[in-house]
């Protein structure tokens, strides 16, 4: 069995000392151009690969960065991770990724796991930046880090969307179309401080526009029967003519559930999402939504971490007003005339309530 090539083998072939080879390969200290050429030629000829373990022992770094996000099922997080990974790779760092599935206990465990692996820094999205035990451990340990999408606590940094202002814009979009009574659909607020910020902004926006306070429906990440939850929600709030979903995945699922309940989008129910994922432009009707740039956010968070590691100035955070834009789509329109009375939504009567019609149809089929 062939023995692995060592740094001593490279030194012998290049005709120099081991220390010289180390300086050349680590790009530290001085060496003539001729010597560098000989060392590189010997390295290539022998197929020598400098041990990352040895390198980390010498430099007290692992050249790895921990990246923690709730999920990759949502393209927003996938794009953000890609942006961060590309920035780290360019700087010579590898990314170790863990997804928490919006689970608070696993979030803390994931941070402990990556901390034990001696990562040099973190880019992470946590459920609640103000109360995350894992984030507090990172902060107390002095590990370079940057939040992603979370609203940053004091003395911390985050590359995030201005969720509050974006939600104000959604409220404006609804009122511009003549809606007065709308709802807000989100993951449980304990799982997403981003959803909480969007709800807060939406409530303020509705109030500012003289609209009825939005009805709230919180669901778990693993909720399987959104249609049943939607049916109960609409029956409890029959005058609702529009729903703002806290992300595009929820918005698209809401459109599907609305159709299952016999409602047409946008005539019976307008839907607005948040994130601007590409698939929203490929469905019918196209999804009205807040558009963001997650890849830019991920890359910015990565550069912020690198600036802390290298002791260089941090990149400027984007102007909050430029972190989002509103995309019009076919899922948002003026409510049907029969749903509006003096600019207020009215309850559907049993004779024209699509959800009740759907139930009656099912009953007839079961007879």
C-alpha cells in the first residue's frame, strides 16, 4: 500500500527545508520566486495535499463557518445559504449547514454541535433573536457571527428585510384595491420572530388606513390540514376578503385550500405573500407578494462575519427601504361586489357561501 506523501518528501524533492515548504504552502514568511516555484512543482509532482487538520492546529482555526437556518424547503433560505457559501468559499472557508425545522430545542442543539466543532464563526437564522439560548451562548463565547433575516438585538448585526415596513406596504396594497376586512396567516410566532414583525406592521398598516384590525391565524410548521383550519377561520371571520400570508409557501398553500373550499382567488378571496419566490410567477393566478433578495442577504451576512474574523471594516448594511419591493399579481384584486357593502366585507349567507356549498355537495355525494 502506497504511503501518504509528507511535507518532508516535498522538501527533499524541492531541495529545501520543511520550514520553507510550510512558509510557501501557508503563504507566510519570505521565499524567493524560484524557491516557491520549486516547492509548488514538487507538491504537484508528488500529489501532496496539505493537511487541514495540521493547518488548523498551527493556526488555531478550522477554516469552517457554521450556518443555521430553519429549512431549505423554502427557497428563500436555500438562496441565502448559497450566497453565504459562495462568499465564504471565495475567502477559503467551508460551510457546515444545519437546519432546525423551526424547533427551538434542536436550534440550541445545532449551535452546541457546531460550537463543539470549533467553527470560526456563524451565520444563522434563529426562531427568536431576543430569547434564543443558542444565540446567547454564541454571544457570550465571543464567536464571530451575524444574524440572517432576524431583527438584530442591541449590539448585534443582522442582514434582514425591513419586515415592518414591508407589511405596511401590503396593508396599503389591500386598501388600494378596496379591501377593509383582511386576515393574517403565519407560523406560530414563537417559531418565527419574522412573522411576528410582519404581523405587527400589518396591524399598524390596517389601522393607518382605517381598516378593520386583521384577524389572525397561527399554524404549526407541521400542520397537515390547512384546508380545515382555513374553513374554520373563514367561518369565524366571514367578512374577510383578503389574506396576507407571512411567506410565499403559505400563500400558495392558502390558494390551494381556498379552491378546495370552493372559493375563487381573487374574486372571493385575495391572497398576498412574502418573499418573492420565482414559482409565484408561474402559478395561475400569479402571486402578489413582497419581493426580497435572499442571496444578497446571505452574502452580506457572510462578509460581516469575515470582517470580524479578519479585523476589517464590516460591509455597509443595505438601506432598509431597499430591502424589499411589492410585486403586483393576479391573486390580489378588488373584492367581488356582493362581498362589499359600504366598504366593509359582509358575511356570506348560507345560499352563497362557497364553504357551505362544498359541505352540502359532499353530503349529497355520501348519501
